[in-house]
């Protein structure tokens, strides 16, 4: 719109000037010393306009010539950056596909451009996967020296690679060095917990769990598994610290997880405290059905079989004919020599799709009662359920 308006105004001005010059051409006199040059006004305007255009073009040319070195540098830098980006992407693709030599070469080339840090870290991964630890450490050292502020990223990469290779001592050294620096590093806490779990340092693992549970670096399932392993370790490992005090160090929400309670129950049972173990397992079944807790409770020899039977019957009333409950009730009934009751429980369990253990227990009862053919049939059913046929039927 503005361009159209300017064009209209220019045409109007030209027409006006043309009309005025047609009536009175006028003239312009240029005198210098004894030299005199006379122009019509129209010719002078044309010369003036041409001079302005020539001057503007000359000034633009000078500016372009002056900016050419910087422009060439920027063009070369842009070309190098695009080349580095292409090689970096190619290196990552080759690394994902397992073409480690190609990946390492591409990433080493990309490290010469604008993507130095990520390319060096990726090249370290490629070298580590290829088993070239010296090259891996060289890439990591180069990344550290090039970007000192990226030391946490370098240490985390080193620890993750050592952890993946099962080199827990080196991973521990890198993570402890990282923990000694300032700043919060949630991934370091996650990897340190995995290292402590692998090394069996259960007390230190428990010390990390409150911090780990506040972050979002591990899933709830892994957090529960780590807590259960730590609890099981402090209860059963020789020379471990006071298990009760270690248990209290756990966050309350972790102590309520079923797997953690089962681990604590196993530890209590191993130390002869079957009653406390039974209480923990019963708490797991207070609000929801937990098959593993049922199996663990039924196997607590430190609790009288009659007490276990009454608890299992109470759970049967609450949760119905669950195959696991029926099978374990039959197992405890056998401990009480209640053969008929055990047989009844097993028949119900098998009718509700119980696993091979129910069939094997039924075979054991039939064998004790002298029913050899029934015992063989039960054993056969149990083995077929435990080891499916090759065609999957």
C-alpha cells in the first residue's frame, strides 16, 4: 500500500514538474573561474539524479568490498557448522546401529566443529562399546579440558559407561568425585544407588533412598526393588548395622511398599523373629491381595501351623477362592496332618486354575493315601503345567 502511494505521488510530481518546465524551461548556470556551463533545468535534474544514483551504488560497492572478509568467514563457519551437524547426526545413527568404527570417526570429525562437547561424549560411548577404554578416556579428558564447566556431564558419562560394563569400583570413584562438587545431580544419586546395590553396601544404599525417592530419575518399581534389596541385605548380611535402625531410616512411604515389607519379613524370619515377620506380611494383605505375601506367610515355620491356618482361612473369607490361598492352605493343612481338608482345598484350587504346585501337592496326598494311579496322574499334570509342550499347547 505504501509503495503504491509513493508511486502515485512520484507520478504526480513528475507530471507537475513536466507541466511547469513546458511553460518555462528555465536554466541553471554553473560558473567556475572563467568557465561557464549552462543547462536547462530539466537536464540539470537528470544529471543530479544520475549523480545521486551513481554515488549510492559506489557507496554500496565499497561497503560490500569491506565486508567481504567477514562474510567469507561467516560463510565458511556456517558451512563447517552444517558439516559438523551432519557428521554428528550420522555418528549417532551409526552408534545406534552398532557400526562403532564409523560412528567414532564421524563423531570425532564432528567434535572439531560447534558440537564439540556432545560429539566427544558420544565418541566416548562409541569407543567404550568397542572395548577401547583408552580412547574412551581420551575423549572424556578432552571434553573436560575443552569445557571445564561440563565436568558433571563428563563424570556422569564415565560412571554410566563403567556401570554398564560392571566396573563398579571405577563408577563409584567417578560418582563420589561428582558428589563432592557443588550442585544437585539427581542422576548421580540414581547411579550411586545402583552401584551400592551391586556392591552390596546396603547401609549406604538406605542412606540414599530418601533423596532418591524425592527425585524422578527412577520408576516406582525400581525404587521399590532397590529398597527391598537394601532391607533384605541389612537383615541378612553378616556384620550389618542394627537392622531396626536401618529400617527406620527408610521413608515411610517406602516402608509401606509390599516388596519392602516382604523383604523385611524375610529378614525378620531369618533372624528368628517369625512373629514380627508374620505381622509385616499380614499388613500387606490388609487392604489388597498379595500372592507373594501369602506364600511367605504360609512358609513361616516359626509360627504354629494352627495359627497360620486360621489366618489363611480369614483371608479366604475376605478374598474368596484365590488359587494361591487355597494351595497354601492345603500345604499348611498337610503340616497339621489334615489330609481330607488339604485334599478339599487342592480340589478347589485346581478347579480355579491353580499352578503346577497344587497338582504336585495333590499327588503327594494321593501317594500317602495309597492311590498310586491318582498320584501318577497328578504328578503328570503338574509336570505338564510346569514344562509346556514344545508346540505351546
